[in-house]
């Protein structure tokens, strides 16, 4: 005899995939395994073959050029002015005019290259600073 407490769980909509088909736990694990396998495979191909890397990975996006925000790029990446200020603050940049170039990397990190003569360059000797 089955415990009546499990009946609502077994017959709930939570077991359905949205199209009326029931999914088992095994199906869920197969789906997760497939996603992980594809991710690993694409990462391996990107590492092994430079031509595939250009296809699979997005290039860095310039969001600040010569102290001027690139509004089209910021809109495309859905970055607000407050978020941009916070990201620049992490790189000890108080004014956007101090930045020669800033790129948003494919992994979401910000790379900042300060203008020459800008306040302390953070000990990088004018080299780009990557996010933490």
C-alpha cells in the first residue's frame, strides 16, 4: 500500500515538462549530463583548435574609448551607468576621463587601460588591469 502523502507529488504538474509529457528523474539526469557534456566538448574544442575558438568565443567589447562611453555597446550588453561606475570603482577609477580603453571580456570581467599621466595606475605600469 502506498503512502497517501506521495500521491499529490506523483500527480502534480511539477513532473510535466510543459507539454504534458512526464519526465522521470533519469530523464532529468540525462538532460543535465548532455548539457555538461556539450559544455565540456565545446570548451575542449575551443582550447584545442584556434579556428574553433574564434567561432565559439565572443570577442572583447570596447565599452569606453578615449574617456567616452560607448552607449551602443553598453545598451547591447545591458549595462547601466550605475553598473559601469561600480565596475570602474573596482579598478580604482574615479572619473571616466581617466580611462583610455575599457573592454568587457567574454567571461564578464572588465579590463581597464588608463590614460598616460592619469592618477596612480595601480602599479601596473600602464598595462591593462583585469578584474578579480
